[in-house]
C-alpha cells in the first residue's frame, strides 16, 4: 500500500474521529437542553389528551398523529429558523422573549388554579361565541387546530429554553441541537400521549380476557384497574401540568430578573437553596432543587395572579376592539 494512500486513510480516520466527537457534543448539548425544558414538556403531555376526549376510539390515534405532525411543523419549520436568526442576529432578545413566554405560562397556570378554586368564575375574554361545527369531521379539525395553536406556544418556549441553554458556537451545531431536541421531545410527548389515550381501551380488552387460570384473573384485574384508574390519573396529570407551567414560568422570570434586575433577588433565592441544602446534606441536591422549584412556583403564581386582571380588563378588551376595527 502506498504511503500516500496510508496518509489519506489516516486523514479520513482523523476526520471521522472529529465528526464522532462533534456528534457526541451535539447529543450531549441536546440532552442537557432538553432537561431544561422538562417542565414545559410535562405540561404539553398533560394538556394534549384533553383534545381527544369525546371522540370515537378509532379516531384517537389519528388525532394524536395530526397534532404531532403539526407540532413538528411548528418546531422544525417555523420556530427553529426563528430561533437561529434571533440567536445569530439579536441574541439579546432571547432572554426578554423567554420572560414574556414565562409570564404567559404563569398566566395560564394561575387561570387553571382559579378555575379549579372558583369553577363558576367566567372570564370575559374567554366567553366568546364559538362557531358551530356541522359534522364530526369539522369538530375534529377544530380540535386539532386548537391543539396545534396551544402547542405552538409551548413549542416556542421549549425552543427558546433550548437556545438559551446551548453554548455559543457554530450555527450548524445550534441547528442540530434544536432539531434533535424538537424532534425528540415531540416523539416522546406524543408517544406518551398515544399510550395514555389508548390505556382505557387496553384495560377494557384485558378486562374481557377469558382465561380461567389465576393468570387470567390477574389480567382481568389489571384491565379493570386500568379502566378505573385512567380518569383520576388524567386529573393528577393535569394538576402536575399546571404546577409545571407555574414553576417553569416563575423560574424563567426569576432568572431574567437575576440577569437584568436587582441582584438581591438572585442572592436571596441562592441563599435559601443553600441553607436548605446545608440543613439536609445527605439529600442536598434534591433539597436544593425542590426549594428553588417551590420559590419559582410561588413567584410564578404571584405573576399569574397579577396577569389575570391585566389580561381580562386590559389586553383582551383591546384585542377585541382591534379585531372589530379590522373587520369593520
């Protein structure tokens, strides 16, 4: 074998090693960035099953599939290019936009809490006449469109959190990380949603199992448990999703205040988490995270409570007037 060919093979091997290291770096960044968006992901998984309630069992998975495709379109075709352009040309806008999205999450979460505490409370901005669907297909299309709109807000927050968590570097690395996070989260969330919405059907099938042995009885018992357990499970999941919205939104705004606002806020939060960690050194990491999440949740709930009247009596009426003036 000639020396030139050996040198070429060495160069190819070196390039392959660099490429493998780059891929490992992208995968590592994607994993770290994905964990930053965990709270929004939980809420996304908690919200989506509500959009298939009331439809025939045969339409549940197709509806979830349509929403998943819309979610991928939101993340990869719309939000990813916007995130890259912002990160490249206007990186200073990322944190303010994150804070704005965090305030929206706090508002949505606080509104859900208010509706749970005061179910009779009707928001003026929510009491709008909806178009009457003429058939099941129209109802399905409306539900899918509504779910994709909600997903757009959550996806924007996921992509913004991911962008903020990526170290500055090559725009191609950032694009790969954003694409990996967007695709991975979408597949994971809607895969879990598909399992959730079909769990009662699986439970019903297991409950009808006709085997006469002890194993057959256990299978039927498992099926009945699934059927009975899904409604409370969905309630618990919805509660977790609401808490995640408030916690994530409050944390985003706190980090923004720490960056732009008085440093005393950040110092107080860090002091509280460190004091809690020192009190229980055997579980310092868990305690520190729990205290920070609790502080973020309380702060987020306060922000959301302030946002509700601002939206109801300020933004919503202004938006209605703007729509009327455009349609006139």
